[in-house]
C-alpha cells in the first residue's frame, strides 16, 4: 500500500527538508516511526522533488560554478598587445596564435607570454579550447558555453575559400 501524503505529512516533510541536517533517509525513518507505514528515502526524495524542494547536488553546483567562473574569465580577458612575433622569435613561453594569412608578408604570431607547456596566452587559449561536453539530464550530450572556433582551427578564418 502506498504511503498517504496528508497535508500534515507534507508540512513535516517541508520543515525537515529545509533543515540541512535532515537527509531523505532520516526523514523517511522518522515518518515511519510516527505513522507505522512503509516509506523509503526514495519516496521522500521523489515527493520533495515534485514539491520543488529538491536540493541541488554537489556536482551540479560545482559544475555550474565552474561554468560561471569560465565565462567570467573569458569576459574579463583582454586581447594581449600584438608582439608581432615571427616563427623564428617564438619560444616555449610565447603564444603561437597565428595572426593574418600565412601567405601575406605581415603574417605573424601573437607572441605574448604563455604558461609553460601551453601554446597560447590566456586570451587565445580561451578561444582555442572548448570545455568538455556535459551530459544533459536525458543522457544527451550538450555543449557547454564556449567561444566558437571553426572546425579546422584558427587559420581557417584567414584562408580564402577554395
């Protein structure tokens, strides 16, 4: 027999759910003691969800915070001063982001400082790298917010269509 959710029981659920010390299992246990009826933690969590009481999971909060931080970081970044670096002046700590068409005489690289082991400065890395795809609630993959870079990479923006 299904647990009967009366107005009083729903009120108790709402009160206990708001208290951070109560888990769904603890609420179920206490309500079983009071009523003598069978009630699982899943039933408590399901009812809380249907009432719109569900607590965000730790992983979803963390994921959301990371996405917000990433977005803020990209928006805060300013393009570096153009260093006009040539292929011969690049080092392990300079940005290798190509600027212009490689066939033009003024073609060069960003040349701003980059972190050791990274090919681009922070500004160009934010444009070049896409965050991993996040799984949606229905199991489908959703692309996280990112700066769009064409499939062929940054140089495809500068080459004429063939």
